[in-house]
C-alpha cells in the first residue's frame, strides 16, 4: 500500500443530482469534510459538493440542500465521488457531466461511485472493460444496459486504482474508509472507523444481504411437486434421482424440465434452499451450527463450505453479525 506524502489538502468533489441519497452524501461528508481530533495526519481532505446546475438540490429524503458549486469543481479535484440518485438510474447520460468525468479520468483524478452512482460512471464510459459493483438490486440492470462492464454484485467495493465502485448505501462507508486507508494507512482508517462507530473492514460482501427469492413453479406441474417435497424435507435425500421419483419422471426428463422451470440445476437449487433455511436458523436461534447443518441435510464441513461459497462469510460470522444487528435494534 502506497501512502500519500502530500502536504496540501486533497481536494474531493462530490457530484450530486436531484434525488441524491442523504445517507451516502452524509457518509462522504463525515469522512472527508471533518478532521477528527485524534487523527494526527500531515493533511486531510477539502470537500466540495457540486452539481450540474448550481442551486437547490432535492434529496431523496425530500428536503433541499444548497449546492453553489458547479461542474468546475471537478476540474481541480484529486478525487471525485458520485453517490446515487433515485432519478439518475433511468436517465440518459448528461453530456456535460460525461465530458467532465472523462476529462477528470484523463488527467489522472481518482473517481469513485457509491451504489447506483455506478450508472453515472458507466454512462461516461469510465467502467468499460472493468469490473464494477452497485447495489445488488440494480446489478442486473447495470449489466444489461452497459454490457462492456463486468458487474460483480456480491462484493462491497471494487478498486481499480483510479476507478472505484461500491455496493449499495452503507457500502459507501466501506469504500470511503478504504480510500482513507489507501491515503493514510490502516491505523488512521481504523481510528476514523472507531470514531464513526463502524467496522474498519467488514467480512463478506453483499451476498449476506441478498433477498433470496423463493423460486416457484405452477402447482399442477410435476416440478412443483418435487419443489414442495424438497422444501418440506430438507434433511432428507434430495438427490436428482430421488426428486425425479417424486415428480414421476425419468432422471433425464426431470433435469431438463427442472432447468426450464427454475432456471437453475436441481443440485444447485437444493443447496440454495438448504442455505436459505439455515440463514433463518442462524439469525433467529442459538442452535449449534453442527445441528443446523444436520437439520438442512448437510454435513458440518459441507455446510460450512457451501455457506461460505453462497453467502460470502462463514455461518458463525453470519450469526454474529445478524444477531448483533438485532441487539442494536432492541437497544434502540
């Protein structure tokens, strides 16, 4: 990690639009506009909020903020950060914004997006040929609209050096602390995280927050019969051969029809259903992990491996994080 030794403040331009997410904007302000007293550093950041048409900007929360700076703030910025806006996802690229962002990239400025701000970077061509992330709800849309971008929906942020993207909303905290870590080192980033009462580095990625849809099939279909049987018998034999017998189909017919109906292989679907059921047990009970594995039809080792592959963190870490979240909610 190369820590900057500059002496002057590092100029940060935060580009906002109507519908800007106030949490993300507040995160940028908390990290880059305030030098907390216990951070002893040779320089900090000089934050400017800017917009295409200076003046009042309506936030997603419904109140206005006054933004006197225009796009010219980007021209002298060392870092440009683009938080999300509820209106910009569907809006066509803004020519003036595209031009300024491209010029900033060409002169070597660091450019980062939070959540759906990735759509602005993608519209400017800044993500072409790169991996990027955004909020998991918008990942498919980003990939469809910008096929030159490789979308990674499961991570908290992607760092390409000069171009960075983060996942949804709170992942902006992770991204901003990562930028501080790059600029000032892990100790300063950790102190800042302590001041903000957040984790300096979170385990896992967005996978642990996905709302896993429960796939369905028509009730009069043999595939629906096998699906319902599997959900009622997660601890039992759910091999392809067993499910095919329940569906009264040959193994070959069953696999073909299951793939057509569910858009996933039977084996992969069974693993996801077992992991989905285990997440509820991990978050809502103190049942030992080994017993949870047994209840969902997996060996402890197989359960841990599949859980980590599917969710991005271990079962123990998932339980710890989600039960801590519940304790915070109760305390509040």
